[in-house]
């Protein structure tokens, strides 16, 4: 049974088309310009190249594993103290925020204590320009990422990623359609987080949705960017050709969200964020991710029927 679309849903469609067109305009004038990446050494100890490659291979999944362990650990702790928070959406929100906070604090500690393990600063430059400055320690990593942050670049990058994720979503819908023609219906369940936001009962207390909003808009972007673009992607780039590292990071990012129907858009998002990290630094990636999640969160509450179709 199809759900009829109201004026808010049509407003969402218009918004999506306008932002996609604006993003397409930027893509032809921003990201389309060639850039040269200047990969940094992950270790400065003068170890043989083969040792660095082996260590890189072993460490590559560590940030993602730690991310999952943090989330699982938070769930276990709060599960044992469920009487404090009850069960349901509020518990889920506090669990997410706790896991995201553990991940963020740990990876920032790695940034300061073991320089080179988390990459914040840009590494790519436009053709003909000098290579970006290479940080000397963890604080310099963060400073260089801050100097590279520009509001105009942040907004243009957001528009560009909207265009690419919408395009990926349409391609994925087409793939679903062809699978259905072949008699193989694929599951269309949205992400658990999306479903919880859409199904929220606004006649109840506001604390669950507020905590959930904090987790979606602030906690998730910081923790995920540190884990995937700050740690996993640079490690993979030290082991694989850059293009493969970008694609693999995107695939892992898509899989980690646990929704087949949203896999390709999420994978495209994760892959393009790698390019943004190289060009504009990790703080820009965090800002883009926050804005993307914030706008999505708003539309899921205002126009849930249309917003869940992308």
C-alpha cells in the first residue's frame, strides 16, 4: 500500500532537487579540478618498508573494531543499569552518545600521544600548488585542519555530497528494481536510527528525541569521521593505492550502518568524504557530516514519507 505524499513531502523533493543542482554546479568547478595527493608516512621510526606495510595491514581495521567495541560496551553498561534510564529510545540515544564519546576521546588521545595515527590535516593540493604543510605533532595536526577549514568550502562540499548521494540512491533504486524483475526482492528496511526517528511519538516526552538528535548530529559525525576518515582511510592508503583505499573505506562505512537499502548512498558518502579529507582536512569532513545529518534529521521529522525514500 503506497503512502500519499503531502505538501511537506513535496517541499522536501523540491529542496532535494535544488540542493542537488547546486551541488552539481560545484562538482564541475570544485572537485572536478585535479589535485595531487601527498601521502604522509604513518611512522617516522625509519622501519623497513615491508615492516610498515605489515603493521599498516594489521592496524587498518583497528579504528572500526574499536568503534564497534565502544558502542557494544556502552550498550552492555547501560543494559546493566537499565533502571536508571529505562528501555526504549532514550536508552538507545544515551548508549549511542556514550559509545561515540568513548571513541572520540580515545582517538583524540591517539592524536596527541601517537602523532601520525590519526590524520587531521589536508594532504592534497591543486595542480601547480605546493604540498600542504606536514604537521610535527598531534596539536599541529588539529591546527592545520582548523586553518584549512573554510565556511564556503564546507557548504559547497555539503552540496556536492548531497548530489552524489542522491545519484547513488537513484542507482541503488534501479538495482532494486531489476532484482525485483528477476524475482529476487531485496529488503527495503531503513536504518534502525531512521526508523526510530520517523516513528517517534511527539505526544510523549521530548528528552528521547533531543538526546537522539545530539547523537545523530554531533556524536556520530565526530566519532565516525575520526574512525573512518581520520584513522582507517590513511592506514589503508599506506597499504593500497589511493583509489582502492577510498572505495574500501566507503564500502566499510556503508556496511557498518547495517541497512542494505541505504548501502550505496552511504558508501558513496563515505568514499567522497575521503576526498574531502585529503583536500580540506578532517574538520571539514566533520562539519559536512554534521550538516548532512542535521538536515536529514529535520526532514525525517517534517516529511518522513519522502525523506525515507532516499
